[in-house]
C-alpha cells in the first residue's frame, strides 16, 4: 500500500505530550479528522525518556487505540535523547548529530550542553523495549529508528567505518534487535544529513556501496526529508529539472533500480509562496511518476510514499499545520496533500 501519512509532534521533549492543536475534541476527534482528510497513517515521535514516563505511554496507548478504531496506521520515530522544552532547535534535530549522547564517539553531551545519559547500548535497549510494547499490534506498522542524524556536527554520524558513530552499523544492530521482538514492523533508516556538503535532505547515494542488511530484507525502508528552501535552506534548485536530478542522485535511484522503498518521512510547508508551490508540484510529480527523468510506476504498483508535515492548526509557523481554524485542510496545502494520498 501507499503510506499517506501526516506528522504529529508528540514526545520530542522531556515530559512531552501529543500536540493536538486545532478545533477538534480530544484524541478521538483529531484522529477522526485525520482519517476524514484522507490520511491513512500518522508519524509520531518519542524520546528515550518517554518509555519511563507512564503518562506519556498511556497517552500513546490511547492514541494507537483511537487510530485502530478509525482505520489509521502509526509509525513511531525516535527523535532525540535529552531535549527540554527550552531548546526547541535541539528537540527538532539533536545537535550532536548522533543517536546517543554518552560514551565513545561523544563529548558526553547531546551537543546542546545537556549532560548525556543515553549510551549506544541504552539506545538499543530502549528501542527493543518500545518495540516489544507494540508487538502483535497491527496498527503500529513501523519504527523510524532516528530522526535526522547529521554529519556536519562536532561528533558526526558516519555511514560505515565500524567506529562508535557508524550509523549504518547501528541500523543493522538495532533494526535486527527490534525485528527479533516485533517481526512485523517496518524498519525505517534515515539518510545522514550534511549541511557542509549540501545534503540537506539526507544522502542515500552511500547505499550504492554499503546497503543496510536486515534479518528480513522485506522490512527495510530508507527515508529522507524533503522541504523547500524557505524551510530546508539547501543550496541548488528546489523545482524543475535540477531538483529532479538532485532527487535521482540522492535517493530516487533506489526506487528506479528497485533496490528498496524510500519513504519521505517529512515533507511540507505552508505553501503560501510561489517558490514553495513550484517545489511541491515538482516533488509530487516525482513521487507520482509524472516527472520527466524521474521514476515510473506500472499499473498495480504504488507511487512513492510520504509524510506531510504537520498536523494541527499552527498559525504563525512555517509549516503552519495542514488544519485551518475552520477544521478543514488549509486551501493552500490541500492540492498537494491530495496528490500524495493512497
């Protein structure tokens, strides 16, 4: 099937809860609205501290139960280690670039001055425990192992090398450990972002020579994040032929060469500028097999899957959320969301 997901901010700060912003009543109301807008899945974040927060886990249980009732699937992503509400930037993308913040390969912090408490071993233990919690639950279909690992940081995540910051090795070790307790889950492996080389969406060209190998290869999904320049800030074209060429090089080749599926784990904007609308149309044409020089899909196969950022009525932000004050899809975003649905 095609995963037509919407991104919901959840537990990405210590003590975090689902950010259900908008004119809907409670979890059931929000989930029903997501389904009515055509989404079939929700991406929700959690952090290592979530597992020890009984209130947070209870809310996630309630959310998954509501999704089951509405016919929505859920993908969980691990977002960071130590983020606090006072440091939103670090909560969105951990500043040390890694999936852990203490032990070999780190400076003992998360890169934002917070003392590290999550080792690489603890990270794996937390994922196994979290995945086991959802084992046998068909509503939870996948685990996005780490949000936006980075290589432009003081302690960069590296694809290969067998050192302590080898994220390729982590994907295999943690992915296989998760599959051992939850064999039905998709294992989603994000590309490493590198602002120094211009890989703002993440670079999966490295998979040519070093793919992720799991105990069940059918459960492997790679992931990138695609945004227009007004949000992502990357260099080079954001629409047209140049953007298509960029996507082909960075990750589209995995699909055209039938290596593995790719999920765009975050994509979107307020879509109020001409540049963002041109970006959006190029991206959706690419995803749907309509872009010159991009992937093509035969009858019976599904186009590229994505996750629209973000759910809620977030007026004043960019992205400002796909929900307007009237409870309907914002008209600037609706044409693009419609093109990514199942």
